[in-house]
């Protein structure tokens, strides 16, 4: 398995109720030579201890990605905001990050994701473009964390689909 927080199937209570609602410690196993794209975690806060092999890169305000684990001690961890906290607290920004292939060995990481209950109202949250109830990032009325996360997951899925289609078009043209 690799990067990101993931989601689950709907159960009538919202797509995130079953798999997204609980805060959790998750172990990620990254294969050698595989990169995972930039993303923002969906929860409130992520605590990410140093992994078994460096690879985590964080996006700086200038847009450049910086490898960070090389400078961390074995007993240090990163603490950063996720998309849900940014939607709840004005001025908080989630931290875009990615995992880049490093070396030829296996990489294990074990981040802790602190999450809000899916039924928590975000109030006047900005929804992702194309989200149900939102008009391309427009400010909406009361939105639950579950609805917000569901929309963010759909946004990620659409971006991944577009990337696969673009790669297929590029391969066909070559």
C-alpha cells in the first residue's frame, strides 16, 4: 500500500463514516523506485515520525518540494495541518507533501491521523471545485466534515483519472 489517507465505500451515512471517522495510526509500505504524488492529508492533524528510509518531501511556500526526513533525528516527528483543520480555522493551511523514491530499499512510515467526526459541521467552508453543493470552490453554507472529505476524495480521484488519461494519450502519440 502507498501514500495518502484513503477512504471507503458509502453506507448511507456518507462515504467517510465507516473508514474515515476514526483517528488512526496507519503503516504505509512503499516499494523501491515508486513515487507518490503531492497531496494534502484530509484530517485535522498528522503526526509523522521519521520513516525507515527517507522520502517524504514537503512543499515550501515558493512551491518547491524539500526533502525533510534527512534532517530529522530518529526520535523526531513532523506535526502538520490537514484539509479539515484548514476548513475549520481561518489562516491554517494544509501542508502539501509527497513521497519520492529514495534508494532501492523498502520504506515504512507510520503516521498518526487525528480526524474529526464526519458529522461535525464546518460552517461556511470552501468546497473543492466540482463538489456537490459547491460551485467550483465557491463558499457554501454549512458543510459536514464527511461531505468535505467526500468532495476532496472525489477531487483526488478526478485528478488521478485525468493523469492516467493524459499518460495514455501521450503513450499513444509516441
